[in-house]
């Protein structure tokens, strides 16, 4: 059986506890296809030591040369796109097209990182005081770490390590043990691109490894993506250990449908945003809010045939709209949430439970589900289901439509569908959510902007990628400099330069 090992610099340390492993499934068949090694604190110590040895020289490498490694890495990933996509799909379950999208969105951040010489430029003030100039420089944190989820095993690691490494840091990646192979392959391609050993390492593990990362004194910054409860734990424990932490949590994104919206376009967008990648996306659109009963009835009528037309298939089925969920436990979790919605009184219009794909009955498949007349008091509305389940929450008016996502515990993304520019502008300004789409169902910003939610969707003050990412992975040093002219210095002085007596220092604000 295939084994997935860590990607670390130097020989793997010997001794310690008996090596542990975890099963890696093929979601299409339900069979175990590989075993991944699980590390411990002793392994992390070895990895951190390698990072400490490699990072100073990498930080001293000029930004242009660091950027060239990113350029070469981008070329290699593009050359290996088919290989990576099939490997990703075989462990995650998403269809090949979604896997390629996963990789491509990560590459867009790598493209941003290729411009690191420009974005690392500091500020400069000439003549801040008499003969005084002030400038700032951005310097790397040192060693950063990323803890990434199963649902985007290529994109989110690249969001993190691309910017962190381009800024001059060493980086330790702890991906999900459910689909660990693509992160390792990306690290191998980084090495092939010319990245020195020890600058990017991949360690696998469970809670034991996560806590070791949070507690290690040599790791200066941590980026995390996962559920909100764990994100909160990561944030509190990491900050308590003196680290800089950004921890992205769960979501319950809403799509507001105004009466003037193009419903055919809305339904087409919802089919992908709610059910694509089996709903295993923090930027999925699992809640649709039609404004007015007439809008709600018309939307429901159009949704039913669109959902019936969705094709659920194996990852390699080019006609499939989505594939299986990641494992049996997650399929059961989604089924349990559907039952909770039924028990709470929501109308289950389409039930995806019990779906089985002929010839793949042991795979982790679940059909699309649709709820109507969901209310804000229901737990099935309050919590993230993370599966192919769409909920209709009817709103009588625009004010209610603004209030629903604003008052929800999560604040990752929201969308509004309308032809009315004033309504869209008002909504975008007032809604209490971090990312807004206007006739865009999944409002993930482009790589040179920044990604981050509000409320329980994010803990920490700095978002991912873009210039916010550069700020997170660097620290600012400000220099105040003075070169006195001192023309009165007598001949024979120790340096032949001007006198210091007449050039007394004056604080710029006092000049």
C-alpha cells in the first residue's frame, strides 16, 4: 500500500515513540488507498532546527532571486497540472475540473508573490527634520507555519506559503491528513524550482502536531483555516504563546435575491455555488434569501428542475457536477444535519440522503438536498453543514435580507442578485460580512486583494494573501538617520569630516 511521508530537510530523526499512521481513503470507492505518517513534537523540533538553519540565508537572498523561484515553481505546477489534479481528486473526491480550479486559484497567489520585490518596498521620508530622513523596511518574521484543511489541499497551502516564503521566511506546512499527497508534491516542486532545503517543509499529524506547532517558541507566526471552534482554539493558544496568528473559521454564506434579479442566472449560479465540490467550501452559498413571496415561489419553481439535472459522479467523470464527500464520517455528518432540519420543521423539498452511485456503492456519495421555509432560529440554519445542501430562508423585505447575514454568527461571504445599483450599493455598505459579491455568487477576491471574513469566520486582525498577507508575514523596522554636514570641524580631526558641535540632534517634531 502507498505511504505518504513528511517532506523534511535532512535525515528523519530516529528514536522516540512508535511511528503512527492514519488511513487515506479514495472517496470514490470507500477503500483505503494509502497511509500517512503522523509526526510528533520530536519530529517538529527537527524540522524547526532545519528551518532555523536555512532561513537566514534565504532572507538574505535578494527579492528578485526569491521571485525567480516563484516563477519557476509556477511553471512546474502548470506543467504538472493534470498529475496534481488527478492526485487531488483521488484523495478529496472533487471532480477534476474543481481540482484544477483549486490549483489555479493557489497559483494566482504565487503569481502575486512573483511581484514581491515591489510590494516589499518600504516608505521613505526625506527631510523629516533638519538633515534627518526616516525610512521603513519590511523584514521576515523568521519561521512561519500553516495548518490547512482538507477541502482545498492545493489552494490554501499556496495562499500561505507563497507569500510567506517570498517575504523571506521559512515555512512549515501541516496539511490535513485526509488528503496529504498534493501538499507534499507541491513541496517537491518547490525544491525542483530551486528553493533551498529547509525553507519549505511538510509535516503530517493530528491534534498532537497542531498543539506542538502552537507551542513551539521558534515559530513566530501561524496561519490556520478550518472550523470556527478549532480556529478559536488555535488563535487563543497561539497568541498566548506570543505568536502572530490568523485563524479563518467556518461560514454560512447568504445569497440575497431581489425581486428584479435575473432568476435564470441566479439558479445557474446557485447550482455551482451551493452544490459544486459537494458543498465542501467555506465560500459556498448554502443559504438563498428570496425577497418577497412572489420571488420565493418563482425561485423554488426554477430550482427544482436545475437540481434534478445535477449529475453526481466519480471524480474522473467529466460530465459530473460534483463527486463524493471526503469520507464516511463527513457523509454521516451531512446526513445528520439534514435530519436535524427535518426535525426542526423545515420543509425538505429534495432529499439527497440514500443516494448511491451504481458500481460505486461503497463510495462517499450524497445527493443534492433542498430545504424551504428555513427560519433563523433553527440550528440547521445557524451551523455550517459543509455539504450539498441548499436552504431557502424567505425574507419579506430588503431590511430583513440585510439583517439575516448581518446577525448570523458567521460573516465570511455574502452575495446579492439584483439589477438595482442603489440596492446593491446600499447592501454592500451596510451588511456585516467581510466579503460581498454583487451578482457574483462566490465572492473570493482576486489574489492581489485580500481574503478574510468577520465575526466567527475569522480570528486575528490581518487577512490572507494580497498586501495584507505581506503585512502578516513581515515585521516593520523604521530607521531614523542623520548625516551631519558639520563644516566647522578643524583640520586633523579623526575622520576629516565636519564638526558635530553645531549639528546637535533635533527631534523632527521639534524642528
